[in-house]
């Protein structure tokens, strides 16, 4: 590609690429490497490296990419080609229509978890001023989404990882719900005081056998702490089932995300603890995904 001399930047090494051609070039590389969404990934990385919105990119696509931006883009592209998921490179993931900042210290929120949000919103009228608890809050995706959806709800997110709680607190600020969100550092219920109307968790639930065959995009980047649920994948559910009633109000709801093959095991744990009204909802792919159960009336 030749470029008229008077359009070239005055200083520094010259990439010779317009934004559009950089995007096309990257998409070709991604396609050749077998990535699932080469065009989308290329566009998002050009936007991120150049600090442009989608509309800016369309308007400015024929402008030349400056050397520092080209360098940033090359770094992003290499990370993507090395298998890093796009959301960790961008530093955010969209969940239930809102943008969550993420770092290597938190699980990148997954679309399956949006089903837990739908169920939680159905359980109480919008004008009920309830308090909720999110165990293993990570990025805060669950609790912060619920607080953003319901102006009268308040809540606590607990997590054993201080770095995760920093991410969650930052997301609370960005989503403007920090005044109704508190964060507690510790393992599961350990730092939690009081009783709640609803407790939610998307705990680590992958067992040893599945951990061994996780795709690299997951195993290499989402934190193991957020994924591994002990030898049989059920450690967190055992602990939550045993302790949840100490932290739920009478007839309070427990909502748990589960792995696709864990329905009967988790139902049995909850039944054994005396929970009632236990049901399981499927995700959009038809997999068993969210269990809800009510604590006894006292
Ligand atoms: N609660 C967070 C989420 O659902 C983190 C869950 C986890 O780390 N297992 O995205």
C-alpha cells in the first residue's frame, strides 16, 4: 500500500495503516488462527487501542493509525492470538446490559448467570425494600446488577479475595449503587452478620475431572479460585446449604447457580437441610442452571 507523503505523520516510526486497514489485517490474522469471532475481536481491539467508540471508528476509519496506538494494538493482538479472552484484554465484560470492569482477579461474568438475575427479580415486588447477600461476589456482577435494577434494595457482597473486592467496589461506584452496597472480606459466610431476605451465589463448581479438560481460554485466564469447586465440585454447595439458614430470614430465598450436571446433588443437599419450594431453572441452552429454595417459616 502506498501513501501520499503529505498524509504521513511527521515523526516516529510509521505504521502506514489506516484504522480500517489495521482492522482488516487483524481480522485476517484472527481468522487464520481459528478464532470464533475474528471481525468483532479486531474491531473491538482497534477501538480499545485507539480510544474510539464504534461511531468514531466508522467516521475516522480512513485516518492513519499513529505509531503509539499501533504498538498498543499489536500488543493486544498478540495477547488475543495467545488465547487470552477478549474481555480480559479489554478489561470489561457486559452483563445484563451493564458494563463491568474486570481484572485477572475476578471471573468474567457469564451470560448463563443472567438467568439468576431474572429469577431474583421475580421473587420480590419492586417496591419491597429488601436486603440481599451475594457470596463470592467477584466482579460484583450479581449483587450490583440487582441493586441497579431495584432502587430500594440494599446488599452485601462477600469474597475471600481482597483484589476481587476492589474490582467490585469500583464497579459499584461506576454503576452508582455504592451507597447501597457493602463489601465484606472473608470466606463465604465468615464475615457476614445479620439475616437477609435473599442470598445468591454463583460459587466455584467445577470438579477435578472437568478442571483437567477446561479450554485454555477459561483455565488460563479466569482465576482458579472462582472455578474449582473441590474434588466433586460440590464443596461450596455443602457449606452454603449447611449455613444459609443462619443468615436467611424465615421464608427467605436462596438462589444458586449450578453446573449442568449438578441439579440432583444440590437439590438433595438443600432438601436434607429442610429447605422448601425447591425448583431448578434452565439456561438459554437448555441446561439446568439455577436452583432456588426457601428457608422454613421457623
Ligand atoms: N459472582 C460472580 C459472578 O457470577 C463471581 C462468581 C465466581 O467467581 N465464581 O460472575
